[in-house]
């Protein structure tokens, strides 16, 4: 469990995190979503105790991380590309890390297996691809078998296989009852990975919602309707909460009704339909609309 309460961080005049409060619960993947510069990395650094809050607090499993006797067992984090000695093998890197924290060597082999690096465990990490480097970073985060896992933009720059692998790993860790907190600036990725979303823009909380609610509320499907009786059809489709636009003759774009309802009403009124297509608004569009005001304010202020 991670609890962030009224957390703020100022760098001189710059407000990186602004009175942010949220809770990350165990058993699910929680996505930490926001445009670049929204304050995600700063928040994660404060959770890890690497940055001191200007005000407010962040606790991991009930206490500030520094107050835990064995912090590596409480939280494992991948914050940014780790500085790994390029001449050292993946196994030696993990062994060195394990030795400093009293973790047995057998656990090193376990995590190497878990992240799929067993076959290259003795190769120089300097020769690793970006994806292999990410796997090694995740192996480091999992070394202490932590109850909470926090990853900052883990899929950045990965190929589709790597993205799918991370997605499944995170879901698996959550299914084991762990707390999983993962940041991204990509709504579409978070929609596939997370159950809960904490959305921030310009250091402030924009939403803390289940992904299903976000998808349902923020995304309005647009239904494309073509009919030789389009003008008459407008009359039977109009109503509260329904927006109908027409960009070409005989075609309507309807927001606020499902394709089923439109089909039923057209049939009941005896109108012919030549097309009835549901166009899903992209999640990325919904996310941008949600954070737009705060982002624009930010730009205005900086200018
Ligand atoms: N050490 C620092 N000194 C001054 N400003 C900083 C520092 N660290 C972060 N900032 C500023 O604070 C804001 C939030 O940055 P942060 O890196 O936390 O955002 P982010 O959401 O993680 O974005 P990104 O995905 O681009 O890393 C940015 O405007 C950034 O320039």
C-alpha cells in the first residue's frame, strides 16, 4: 500500500507536485498517468525517500520508507535507467546488490528466471538491448520479494513483445496480492494494464478512478449513420444528451445514443439505413481532453 497525503514539491518557483493525495491499494495494478512534466517522477522519488517533500507525506505499507527495517522487502522500484556497470554480468550486478542487503544468492537466480534473463545471466550487461536492460532493472526491483512494486515508465522504448511481457508481469504481481504502481504518459497502455488510474497534470490530481469508469465516462462513441432519409432521421434521434452533426449529405454523426437504439428507432419510423458504424473515440483523445486545461494553464504561465 502506498499513501500520498497532501504532497507538494517546489523547486524554487517551480511547483512540480501540488497538494497531491491518493492511495495505491494492493491486489491491483494502479496506473500513474500524466503528460510529460506532470510530476510523476518527482512523486515517485518522494515515495522512495529520494527527494524531500516541501510539505505533505508519502508512506509505504504504513510508514515512511526510511522508517522500515528492511526497505527492499517493502518496495522495489525501477525509477529510471539504472547505472549498471557495463562490464559486469547481469548475475554479478544482482549478486552485488543482494550482498549489500543480506539477500541470498539463490534469490538472484530466482529473479533472473522470473524476468527471463537466465540464459544471458553471465553476459556483460553492457551488451544488453534496451528491453534486456529493463528486465534487469525489474529483476533488481523484485530482488527483495517486495510487497509493493513501483515502476516509472517501464515500457518506454520497448518493442511490442517487451510491452506485453511487462504488462503480464505486472498483472501477475498484482494477482499475488502485491501493490503495483506504474507510471506512463500513454493512456492506451494504461487502459490495458491497470485497473485503477491516478491521473495528474501539472503536479495536481485530475482523477482517481477505476479504468472502466474512465473509459465509459470519458469516451463517447460516435455513431456514423447514412440514410437517404437522414433529415427525417434527425427528428427521431434528437433528444437530451444527444448531439447530431452532419458533415456530408445523407450522413449523420451521432453522439449520445448507441447503434442499437439508432437502428431500432429508424426501423420503427420506417427509415432505411445504409450505414450504422460505431467509431470508438480513442482513449488518448479522452485523456488529452481531461488534462488539457491544466496543461494550457501551465504553458501560459511559463511564457
Ligand atoms: N531537480 C529538479 N529541479 C528543478 N525542476 C525539476 C526538478 N525535477 C523535476 N523538475 C520539474 O518538475 C516538473 C515535474 O517533473 P517530473 O519529472 O516529476 O514529471 P513527470 O511527470 O515524471 O514527467 P516526465 O515523464 O517527463 O519525466 C517538471 O516541470 C520538471 O521540469
